[in-house]
């Protein structure tokens, strides 16, 4: 598959998403936090919301690929390769057909289900998995990263998401691949600004080791000239929930606007050109003006008033998906930030996200742009 991602506000023409399905039924009060959800969503309403999201994309000329459909097109051997590295119960997966394998890749396999395939547990239990589900595959942004025409196979921080990168890599089947082995990096922390310049976040999910590996390879491949690096240090009472990734605290809807959460003003900014990044004396807005122009207009989430900003930041107001310069797709519940965008000339296309938000991600999280140039 050909991939291309030049800037955050470039036109989106092809995207990979995942429609929530039966893996959501695996969430229980006992496990939903371990599986990185904030609550247990209503699966049917969640699907309706996601269908609305996809329809907006299609209505605006975007080719929408779906993870489960794309997995069904893979050869059986490719699906077996995805599963075998996590086949802790030694299930004879080769006896299964493609639809069965696809379901196990996404939904996982319980001890009870594994028994029907020949597994003999010492104790019969109904609440454990041989292979856990991957409900966070909903957030296709994180397991795979595209910068220019390089595809980066993420290395995820939490065990609940470790299987996702191999799934997306098998689907995309890119030509030029960077596989991160040393340290963590996730796609929500990567934001191409203009061709040759990419903004990276690190400190909560992504780590310096993963970042270093990616920067070196992108330089080597000629897909990076400079990088802006933002050290994300969370002030939250519940660390790492609302400031998970870079795209949970800022968004770029056009070539002259940046939407951001107020703590961004206090974060350390580095610029990487060669071997070692240099700490900047300026804040991120001023550094971004060096690349996007002095007319860059910063907009604070929720009009910048304390309660409004905290609430809409928590509901991921800056995590819109920019599908063209000055056109974004956003959750409708972030009404104040959406209105601010519209007042500044941005076209805002909204959809319901009251169940989707329970997974902890927004429209940008739910999309891996395959072609955005």
C-alpha cells in the first residue's frame, strides 16, 4: 500500500479506521481499566456514532478502509503470523478458517472458547483469556505512524495494546518501514507540520529512546529535516488520562491556527536538527510560528475559561481530525471549542461521540491517515 503524510492540514484522501464490534462485549467492570477504557460503552450506540464519523469522511471525498474488512483480505498465513506470537495456550490455529482467525485477532480468545479448540486448562474459569481482546484498535492512530512516505511500526507502552502494531503493519504492508525496538513511541505523539518538519510529544506514553530511534531513521531516509519536540509533563490528579498524547493537548486545523490546552505554555520545547536537540527559550506557540509563520493564531480550548477549558480538554476538544486546510471533524459535545474554530474561519463537521469518548480517544485518535498530502 502506498503511504504519504506531509502535513497535519494537508488534504486527507485515504484513511484506516476500525468500527467497534464484538470486542467491546469483552469489557467488564473487572477489566475495562486494564484494557485502557474509561467506562463500558454501549456497543450499538458506539457503532452508530462511528458510522456517522465514517459517513462524514466519505461525504468529503475520503476513501475509508476498515480494519476488520482489510484483515479479511489477508492470506491465512499472514493472520497466523499475527496470532502465533501470542499463542500462549498453544491453540492449533492452522485448523481455523480466515473469518475465525480475524475474529480471534480482534476479539481475543477466552479460556472457555479455547477449550473447544483443544486447550485443557487445569481449572475451568469463564473470566480469563488465552488471548486478550484489542478494543483499543479503535484508535488506529497509535499503532502505526506515517511521516512523509515512511511507515513507523509503533512500540506501545501498555500490554493491552502490544498486539496492535503487527495488525496494522500486516494491513498497510508498506514499502519503507521503521520498526521501533528500543523504547516506546505511539502515533498520537507524532504530528507532521510541513514537509520535512514534524512535531513530536514525549514524556507520558512515548519515550526518549523510541523517539531517538525514529528521528535517526527518518533522517537517514530523507523524510525529516527538523523536528520540534515537546516534553509532556502532566499536572493531572489522574496522570496520563487527558494528557495521554500530543494530540490530546493540541490540534492544528489549518496552516495558520493552533488549538491548545493551557498547560502547553509551560512545557519544555526542543528543536532537533542533527544529533542532539536544543532546548528552546521560547514556548511552543513561538516555536511553531518559526515554521508556520508569524500570523499563526493560537486558540485556547473552551474559550480559555477555567471550568470550560478543563471540561472540554477532558472531552478531547483538540483531538479533531483535520481533513483539509481549514476543515475538521470534531465531537459535537465540544461546543465551545467548535464555535471558536468556526468564528476563526474553520469549517467544523460534527458527530456524536458520547460512547466513543469512553475509550479515551477522539476523531484524530480514531484515524490512521494513509494518504494525506
